[in-house]
């Protein structure tokens, strides 16, 4: 057998030493143990401080051990990975804590009676009452805002992507960017100024107008990005066959991007569902059921939560947490529906 063949069978020495796969877990466990010891020795009572110390020790320990065993280059890669994991945990832990607090406190009074009755003549300091009037008001106000904002937002995005050229398109883009960052209280004040000009009393549709102003730029931006993802080859193929541009948009561009557009609209609805300031200014709230959004004060879930928590009584606190849990469930359902529609309408690829 030749020397070359013998040499080929020898194990390669180009690969350096590697840490075992379980090393990140061991470093994390050691960091937590050391952080607990430091916290107890220093008299730190906050678990948040312990967690921050553990995170710093985990990042430093990963880099030091990785540089000693694997070298500086691989250690930098592990350092970046550890920073990503720490950032992920810093984002997830408060979210989990929020959901846990809302669920544990909200289930105390959340039942069928709570969902199917209004406050009626129940005082804020008394037990009982429900959120039916708030759910009805939120559905009507958010629904009317969606009916107004979604078509205008989608048509504006179609104009910007398919037709927009020149100064008008740049002006529209600029104002959409400005409206994206507008505070919700400003939208409420704008509608309130119009109501004062015409000597109008608070009513549900006024809140819908303010919510539509907040929703519109979100729909425009999300729809615009979805339309830009449609390949130009599809447009060119349709135009080459002699199909008019408006029909190409209607029959080719929109069906291709309808899943993403629907998802963007759903997320915009979820965004405005929790707004309180415009509703407080324009709708005022109502402890009784008012199913007519065009006449009289009306209630909504965010405003109900604000008013109940501001009442400062034990039963009101329980109702506020239960309403918060209901609102979170409503937003979660909207997000799940958006994901389901996006998956259902996603373009099917052939095998």
C-alpha cells in the first residue's frame, strides 16, 4: 500500500478543539448559580438584578471559555450567539410575566355572566356587572374603522406601487410616514375639534374616525410591502398578453399578495383595538348597553379597563383584569386568524 493511501486514512488535524454540545447549558447553569451567590452575598432582593448578573456572567463566561478552548474566532461566534439568546430571554420573560399576571388575576370573575351582562346600575365599588356593553362597543367602533381605513389604505398602496410617480406620490409617501408615528391623542383631538365646530355630542362613530386615522398608515405600509413582493415578471407577462393594467392589478397582483394584505389589515385592527385615548375623548364611555354607534356615548374594552382600574376598588380591579384578559384573547384571535388566512392564501408551489 502506498504512503499516499496510508496518509489519506489518517484523521484530519485541520479541525481544532471544540466545546461539547452541552457546554452552553453548563455555562448558563454555572452563571445562574454564581449570580445567586453574588445576590445573596450583596443583599440584593430583586430577582431582576440576579437575572442581569447571570446574563452578564453567561456572556463573559461563554467568550472566555470559548477563546481558551476553540480560539478567538470561534469565541466571537459564540459571543454573538450568547448575546442573541440573552436578548431573546430579556424580551420573552416580561411578556410571559405579563400574560401570567393577566391570566391569574383575570380568571377570578371571568365567566359567562361577566361576558353577557353590562354594568347597568352596578356601582364600581360593588361586585357583579360585566363587559357585554364594552365588547359590543369595541366591535362596532373597530369594525367601522376597518371598513373606512382598509379600502382607503389598500387603494393608496396600489397607487404608490403601481402608478405613483412624481411629486404627488412623494407627498403621499411623506404624509403616510408622518401619520405612522402620530400619537393617538392627536388623532382624537383632531376629531374632537371637528365635533366642537359642529356642536356634536360624544358618540361611537367619532371614535371610529380617530381609530381609522391611526389604522390607515399601517394598512398602507403593510400593503405596499406586499405588493412590492409580487414579481414584475407576472405583471409583464399579463401586459404582454394585452391585458389592461387595471385588470392586471385586479386579477394578477392582488390575488398573489392577498394573503399578506389580509395579514397586514388584521394586525392593524389588533393595533387599534387597544387604543384608549381617542375613545376617552370622543366616546366618553357608558355603563349601559348602547348598540347605536351614531348616537350617544358608548363603551369600549380599553376604556372600560381604564375606568375600572381608576375606580380604586377591589371588585373594579378584578373586572379590569378580566377585561384585560378578554382584550388579549381578542387580539390573539385576530393574530391567529391573520396567520391562518396568510397560510390559506399563500401561493401554492408545484412539486
